[in-house]
C-alpha cells in the first residue's frame, strides 16, 4: 500500500544539496540534483550508520561525511570502498511546492 | 601478486587488483589470525560500546568470490629480490611478479614500562580486547600520551565509568598535528567529563605493585592505576624491507607512484614515507585510515603497469565523546589562520601559506558538523586555491561557491 508523505518544501533544499527528514522513527535523505530534480534515500550510510545529510552532494553522488563512502543517490548504487551495500531509494514527486516521498513499499 | 600485510592498505589493494581486471593469483598475507578488519573503531565505538564487535573489511565470502588467497597468522621473514620470492616463517615461499609491502606500524614502546605487566598498548583487535577487559566501571586507568589513541581511549574509558588520568609530556594535548585552538576544545571536553589531565608532566618511574601500578611524575606526584594505557606514537614496520636492502627513510621509501627502490616492490599505508605533490614533494609518513585506502588503491593500479602519481590530500578524523574532529592537509604548512564559525560551538580553521594558498583546514564540532566543509576545503587545497580571507571567515559564504570560483 503506497503511502505518500510530505518530506519538505521545495525551497528547503538547495540545488546540488541534501537535507535530513525524520518520520516515525525512520530517517531519510532528500536530495535536489543540479538539474533541479528531487530524490530520496535511506538517511544512514550502509557502512557505519552515519547521517548522509551531513555529507557532500556532487552531481549525482552523495559522499558520506565520515568515511567518504559514495553512492549514486538517484539509483542508490554504492560506488566503491568502504561501502559495498547499496542504499535504499524511494519514489519522489513534487506537488504544490512540496516534496513528497513514497515509503509504503520497498523499492530497489 | 603478493601483498604482505592484511590491514586497510593491503586489503584494499587486493580488491583493487581485481576491480582493475587482474585475473592472476593474488595472495594477501596477514600476521593476525583474524579476517582483515577496520582499525579505527578499536579506539572509538568498539571500545566504548559493549558488544560492538569486530568490523571486518570484507567477509570470507567476498575474498573467496574475488579469488583472493588469504594467508593468515603468517609472518613474511625475507624477500629474495633476485628470485622474486617472499619467504614465510612456515617455510613456504611465494613467487611474485609484483610485491606490495603494507606492513603497517607498531606502537612505540616506553622503556620504563617494559617491566610492568599492567601497561598495555593498542594496535590490534586482540590488544583492544585486553584493554577493554580493564575498562570496568570504577577502574582507575592511566593513559600515557595525549595523542589521538590516548585521548580516544581516555574518552571511551570515561564513558564506561572509569576514573581516568591522562599524562602528556608536552604543554598541551595533540601537539603533533592539531592546532592549539582545537586541542583546547578537546582538553575542555575531557576535563568536563572528569578526566584528570596532566600536561607538561614527565614520567620518571613505573612500578607494579600487588594490585596496581604506580606512575611517578617529575613534579613528585604519583598516580595509582589498575592499568596504564601507553599511546606515545607508532613506528613503521620496515624490518622486512631493510633486510631486503630497500631504501628506508622514516618508513619504506617510495616514490609518487608508491614504488620502492626496487621497481617490482611497492609499499603503501602506515609503513611507507612518500612525497606529497601538493606540498612541493615534502616527504611524509601518515598513519591514517583513508591514506591507507588511497595508497592501497594506487599501488594496485601501478602494480598493474599504470603510471599514476599520488595526489590525495592527507585527511583524518577523531571521535571523542560527542565531538568529532577532522583535518584535511598538513596544518604546519600554514603561517596564518582564518576562523569560520559553523554553529553550535563548531568551528573551522583555514590554514594559509604565506602566498595565501589554502594548505590545510581543521574543524571540530558535535557529530558531523564540520564534515562537509572540511571535505570542500580538501578540494580547495587540491586545487591550490587562494580563497579570499573574508569569504573563508564568512559562515554564509558557501565553500562550494568558492570551489566553483
């Protein structure tokens, strides 16, 4: 059962940046790409459970603030050591200036 | 391909050989009995948190899948450079096309502590287990050395309810690589948590007695402890290289491609000294996790015939209590400092050379408050940028914008 929830306002995230969004004990990272598209992933790095929202976004890559593990935040793909487990991604849509993510089901 | 040393650099190199398409045999020789594991947690979370356990770099399945032959509990005792063979203590000889020395470093020992059975050092997982067993609530723990290992362990011991005394010879903590302003923040955090800090204190004697150890200081004070952790630096493991006649200079000497004085032998990680291009070829040796990874990766590529130069900027971090410190670049390359506030007490120092070039950045704050800006500073350092001082100081100027400028 898909559940769409409002994560933030469009203006809350700068271009080529990321913010943290917590919801019912879960934590997510919401990204805005240089092309002005929005994406969402799990909020914690798969290496050592560090909040990715403190990391650096460059093009389509989020880099973990602690150990420089890298993921493509659009696909969740891990991009080399020390991370080897992909990041969970979530569908995103923008409606009336709000960024919404769907967290009901599990998506690759 | 043979790799001696199954720490971060050696293990990374082994996987990098496969990632770069090498299909021949790869042997990874480790002195310890454990699967290769991450060392940073040994003095941090794994020490402070009960049952955190060992963090393997990769599980046995991944080594098998990658076709990396792990030879554990094994010591390499000699290299026959003419025959291109490494001889193990077990009597086995391994032939190589290219050899990587990733032998790491070992704790510097304190002569005065040699007769004490209550003085302990940290390098390996097994060392960490020994230390962990001492850190019972109420235990009195002395720490000799106010460097990273000593302070991280002091913080862990406090969090576990021990009474902790840190003894440092220098006038302040972390003199080697950390600016005074940042060391002062850590000093305050330790003092506030109840750690007894003795800077400018020289140890004159260490004596075990019935149920503890007494550490005498030059000022006449005596510190009684149940155990004493010694963290006074590390010495590169160069014996194998020296016996093979390789050039050694504060570590196994390598060029910017990580090659030793023998073109068939490379070295990476804590055991080697190398020229840093970004500082006009200044030769350094680093004991840092990311450096080990970067050099392991690069050595692997060059072992396969690439001709790439090492171009990474030194970077390390330390976690103590709820504070995290990060430093990019070598602070002592700077002659001037510009400070930027990063909110909630966090701040970053930008270290500039005489010509205004950004050569290092150091920051401290809760959690990962400074991480992103230190990462951007690292990129500015790599670009040899000369950012305007007022822009560096202004918290509302995004460093990303300076990078694009």
